[in-house]
C-alpha cells in the first residue's frame, strides 16, 4: 500500500509518500481499496498539529474515502468483497491506497456513481445539508454563504436554492462566474471592504435568515445583516484577525433572537445515512452538480499548498 504521511507537524512540505505492507481486515472491519480520498481544509489543521486535543506525529491526514471492499473481517455480514462503500475516518488516515475501517462506519455507495462525486458528498455534502437543516432554511429566506466556491459552499448554495431560498454568495472576484453557474442569485467579493452594503440593500428589513460561515470572524460585516431569529452557524475558522464580538452587537443579537453557534459533524453521526441518501438522490435527479478535481495521491503536498492559498473550487480528491 501507499499513503501520505506528515512526518512532523508543519506546512505542506512535511507531507511525504510512504510505502508499507497492505493491512488486513480484522474482526468487525473492512479492508477498502481506495478509489478517491477526499481533501478538506480540516486536513491542513491536522497536518499543522491543531486537530484534536492531543495530536501526535507522524500521522496521515484525510477524513473520507470511497472505494471497493477487498476483504471482510470476521462477524461482518452486511458487506461483501467487491461492494463499493464510503467511509469517514474521524481520526485521519484517508490519504492512502488501502484502509481498514469499522464496518459500522461504512455506507453503501451506488455502483453507478463516480467515486469522486461520492466523496464530495461525505464530509462536505453532509455538512452542507445538515447546516441548512440546523438553520431551518425555507422558501423565501435569504441565505448568506461564505467561501461559496469551496466544497461545502458550492453544495450549500445548490441545496438552499432547491429549498426556495435566495442565495447570497461570498467569493473572491475571480470565482464569481463559477459561483453564479451553480445558482447563486447574488455574489459579492468578501475581500472588498463594505461588501455588506449592497447585501443590505437586497435583504432590506427582512434580513439574512441563515449565515453559513467557514471564516469564523465574529467582527464580520455579516452580523448587522442578520434578521429576526436568524441562525449564524460557524463550521470553520480561517480568520486570523478581527475575531472579537463587539459588545455593541450583543443587544441587537438579543433583541432579534439571533442564534450564534458552532457546528461539526462528529455530533451528528446518527443523521449520516439519511443525509447521504438525500444527497445521492439529489445528484441522481440533477438537483446537485459537483465540480470534482482529481490529483494523484503523490501530489498531496501540492494540493495542500493550493488549498491554503484559496486557489481551489469545488471538491478535490486524491487518486491512489
């Protein structure tokens, strides 16, 4: 087998391709031959040593894989050799040609579905789906989505639009065309100070009902845009400055019953099968369109470099 290892915590330069003996399935597990390994921004925090309470190196990043079952451990009856499955690996290990996972963590994948597309529906697809559910998005709402050209953002836009909401997308200027092609009715450059003014002109007194935020800047221009009973859901942190929530914003939040909360998938495991079934159906009927870019597993270092430079759109997968 081949896998990517971060020999120590640091930048993309610590990632190396390693070869080792292929593992075997033990009791209650599956050995999966990876067809596509998903890449997420969270992988970069894992590589840098900020994922989990007590991270240790060396480690292999990667939280999701799609592939074929190569062998089945004792006691496993719901899968057989040759089945196509998806699995999440909450502790990492996904950047690999072969991986052993608990059978309980595996989810069947339709045989006709492209492996890269199926991978996009795991961490990022389920995140987008459940975020909009948590925010109670409905027809007629205004939904503001940060990093709209990214994996979660591009899917959240399409799901929100399918629910009948008006999508307000935040993306760098060079990504506006691709964001509009995915259904955003309005697109704004978050790098331009004052971007909230034209958004405010659109939403008026109704305000934004859901802000899907991967930046984590509590001093964001988005806060005054939020309407009554709005939901501000933070699922990532990329901001390095301006994080403080100003005291002047507390009373407006109280008066408008605004909910500000964090979100991660680990607390929603029981919803995964239902959410993934919805996502598979939406891909099949054309509700969701997925932009997948594939790189060889050996180019993981390059992928992390362009990901951290925000030079990516859609879903990125590594192919062993």
